[in-house]
């Protein structure tokens, strides 16, 4: 209760812009900010009818301002930041699926790289006349590090993406920090592992895809051979990480810095699928396709910097997070 009261004190009345508002993190972040009393504006690109299940704010029945448009539209971003007198920006909007990046690299580069510099340039231009922006959080990824045998990744390791999605995140990460170093914008970067939880409708991701398949009476499909190691990061922890980062984004030691956020728990893809299967009580065995291409084998992060500098730590284990996630899909897909 004390933490909730403190957060309400921080965010009540704050004017906040969220890009990527219909993604799993964006949806949960908007809901959280609304609950804390912030005045939220969300940029939404595509209107997908099933998105109505993500949050009542998407139906226009709440106080959230909905702006329809793309990150590639610089004029829209400048207008939105200025018109809504934005104080904090959470830049989560991106093409976030690795296979889509491989299939459509140009679209991925436009959305992720051009979209990031458009947003930061708009914030810089508006701030030159009305210095309202106090914190900008840019979503990078553990994929920005590329493939490395030096694990866990630490923030001082070079960014070395190889394939389109990884490269796009390496680039937007570097661009974000350059705006802090060159123009003094209060930008901080979040590098997170594989996020899951209520609200994720990207079913080519292993956790929502597995849950949906099982509930439909189908065998889950694993694109890889099941051996890649990842950290699976509950969306509630991701939201709190973004709030902690934004609150201190303008401070020395945070501005211009990148921070890893993750669960601290490692698991193979097959272990996660088996865990979900056991929790649902369903018996379908997975189909291991072994057809994934250009994906990193093993990835996990050191979160010591976030613990020390931001006083942040994850609250949910994978077991606990799945117990909160599976019932959401049961309710949605009945």
C-alpha cells in the first residue's frame, strides 16, 4: 500500500505518451498509468477488433486520448507531443516479431529505426520551445546484443545485432542514447527479455501460442528444436521496470544509460511448453518443427545494474507469472 501511495503521488496528473499502446506491455502500462491517475495519450496504428479485449480504454470509454497514426509520420509525433503537453514518453511501438523482421526487413527498419529517431527528434524540437519532457523510456531488447557466448549480457557489452530485428534494436538503442549524449534529452533505454502475460495477442510467441493451442485442443507447435534458452519476463514486472526507469530518466547515472530487465530465471523453449501443458491439465504433446532460422540460441541478462541504480527487482517467478497468465486466456477464449 505504501508503494502504491508513493506511485500515485509520482504519476497523478502527469501527462504521458505511450507508443505501441496495443502491445502486451503497452496495454498493461496504459492500464497501470490510468490507475495511478496519469493523463495518458496512446498512439495506435492499426485498429484490430480483437484488441477490444485488451482494455476498456481502447473502446474510447476512458480518459485515455487515442491518436491514430504511424511512428513513420514525423509531423504526427511532433503535433502529439506538443498538443498534449507531454511530460513523459514510453516508446514501446515497434515491429517486435523476429520472423516478421526476417520476412520484411524494410518494414521492420522503418518502424523501429525511423520510428525511433522521429519520436526523439520530435521531442527535441518541442522541448527547445517548451521544455516539458522530463523522461523518455525507449524499448530496446536483449536481441540488441546479438549472439554471444559471453552470458549473461551486461550493459557494457557491445551491441552486435546480425539479422534484421536484432539490427533494428541495436540501432534504435544507439540512436536513443545519442540523443541524450548530444542534446541532453532525458532518455533511458530498457533492454528486456521475452515478455509474456495477459494481453499478449502475438500467438507466434511461445507462451501465448502454446496456451491458445492447448485450449483449442491442438498440439503446440515449436518453431525451433526446443533447446534455445531464454528468460521469460512477466509483463507486470516489465511495467514496474518502465515506471522506475521513467521516474529517474533525467537523473545523473540514468540519463543516457541502458538497463537490463529480466526475471533472472532461465528455461528452454521445450521446458516452458511442458510447464504450460502441466498447468493447463491438458495432454497434447508439442510438435517440434525445428525450422526457425536466424534466431539466437541462448540469451539471458544480468540485472545487477537495475537493482543497484533503480532499486528495482522482479517480483514474479515464471511459475507465478504463468498462474496469472493462463486464466486470462481461458476467460478470453473460453
